[in-house]
C-alpha cells in the first residue's frame, strides 16, 4: 500500500509553466506515494491582508482531516536538508498522513501556523506561492528518492 501524502494550498496554479512543473513532480511522486492535493479558495481580495489571511486560514483548517499531520510552510520556519525531510517522513506512523500547507500570496494565518506540527521553510528567501508549491513537490519527490536509495539526490 502506498503511504499517503497530502498538500493543501491556497489558490490554483494559474501560470502554465508552474502547472506543468507541478504535474511533473506529482506524476513522479505517484510511483511511491498516494498524493491528495486540496486547493482552497483565495481570500477575498477586497479585504485587508490580515482578514484575507484569516479567511484562507479558516478554509485550510476546515480542510484538515483527523489523520493529517500538518506541516506549515513559512519563510520563518525551520529549514531542513533534503535528507532530514526524508527522515522526517519515514519516521511518521504508517496511519498518519503528512499534510504540507502552502499559503497564498500573503502567507499563512497565525491560526494555521499554530495548528501545525512543525513550521518548515524552503529557505530564507521569500518565494511566490506558486513557485513554493513546485519546490515543495520536488522536495517531496527527492525525499522519497532518498528513502528508496534512488540515484536522484547527490550529496
């Protein structure tokens, strides 16, 4: 049985090259893990930023399932190596579903970050949320390749 993974992201991928890149890694990852991707609607652009993030945050929290172990992506989170991410995923119980959460253009609401098991960063740079999603998918694939000894990752 494939160990499941989940990704919750604010908004849809709109730019064709981000969509293609994400699809590439989703397809590669599907060899080893069942991946559920859930997209929640962007907050109302007429709202102030904090209210918009709160609206998105409520939708994210409502989308979480009881077996999801939320890992929030935030530029201020902990930066892991690819090997450390692989070990983190392998160490989780078999019945748990790691759930990576990518916020919208303004990041995640503090209520979502507080609900996370861990807050992770893809690095110290701020990335557009569409790019962050693609980078995360690539790192999920890389973590699986590392766990299986597939010669994709080079130290």
